[in-house]
């Protein structure tokens, strides 16, 4: 108690001091120090939260892509019913799938050494070129390695397969025995059977002109005359003043038709004929061998 009284008396004797409004001093201090500091802290927190949200969104997007890619099966199967359809693969290759047919194909080519498509039924292919990733089509026991671009595989019946090449070239082979193979050029068509390949291309027929076989033989003029009368059924005769030596020998082909024979005789012999329009008879006025 004594110490308190001593301190109080000493405070009464202080000189040179001034009174301070503590309320105003606190407001000034708060405005200059506390509020700016608090405001800066709030701004920094909002910025951090905003950029953190953006980063999280980007990470979620790429994570989603990765998860979707991982969850997508590498191979897909597409089937048609009573209709035709066209399927475009990721490499741009186009497959036309016939009615009641199906294809199995890759959704992506990661870790694959070739583009493999399996066909059930009928399908036509227009293959995008990629030398680093060969394109292969398999159907039952048939395997087709694409060397060109456009071809068709179809069922000939329950056991046999028809393959037809439209552009470029393709190699078709037996899956179990690759040594059994054929290369199809443009327009080639083959049938694949359990016994191997059958060429369905229409054979190129080279028409060779038939050799000219001469049936000319030496005949007497009288023998040829008798032949003309017989073949004309009596419409050819001789005049009473005919100039003819029956023993003359001429070359004549008696196997040809009568009109052709007469034309040749008129060129090779002295054959003079006269036609009578009333009787419709042909009269031989001269028939001799040329000297």
C-alpha cells in the first residue's frame, strides 16, 4: 500500500506530458496497420483458392482422358442386321459391312504391330496407307495382307470364300499354311476352299484364225459339170452349142457352196453362163480350162 501511494504522489508531480485520446489512437492504428494487413491476407487466400481450382480441373481432365483410354477395350465388334453400314477406323480406313455381317477391329493401335480386322459375312475395304503398320484381314481360315487399297471378301457358301481385288494388290493366304497363297492384282478374283485357291478370273481367249485348208482337187470338167447340175437341182444345164472339153482337168473345191464354187470357176476357168428369166434356168455356154 505504501508503494502505491508513493507512485501516485510521484505521478502528480510529472511535468511536460500531454493527454492522449486513446480511442482516436486505436482507430488510426487499426486503419494503418491491422486492416491493410488483413485485406492482403484475404486477397492472397482467394487467389490461392482460385488457381488451385484451375489446376485441379486440368488435372481432372487429363486424369479422365487417361481413365477413359484405359477403360476402352482395344478391340470392338460391329454387327449389321437387315441393312448395310459403313465403318471408318481411327486411321481413316473405310469398311463397308454387308447385311447380316460383322467385323472386329481395333479402337486404337497402341502396342500393336499391325492393324487386324476379323470378318464374319461380307465386307469391302478401302485401306489407308501406312507402311509401318500393315493391314490384315482374317475370315475363317483365310488371311489377307493388304498391299494395295481396295478389295472385297465374301461368303461363296458355307465353306468357301470369295476374294476380289479392286485396286492395288493384296496377298491372300491360308492361315494354317501360309505357303498356300496367291497375290491378286487389279480385277483378280479367287475362291478360297479347304483345298486351296481357285482362280475365278475369266480366261483370256486368244482367237487364233483357223488354218486355211484347201479342199481343191483335180477334177475333170465333166465331173465338175455333173456336180453343178446336182447341187442346183437341175437348174443348171448346157446349151446344144456348148464349148466344153469334158476331158480337161481343173482344180476345184467341191465341198463349198455352189455360188462360191461358180465364182471361183469363173476366175480360174473359161466358164460362161447365161440365165433365162422365163425358164429360170442357167445355161453353160462354155466351160474349158484356161491354157
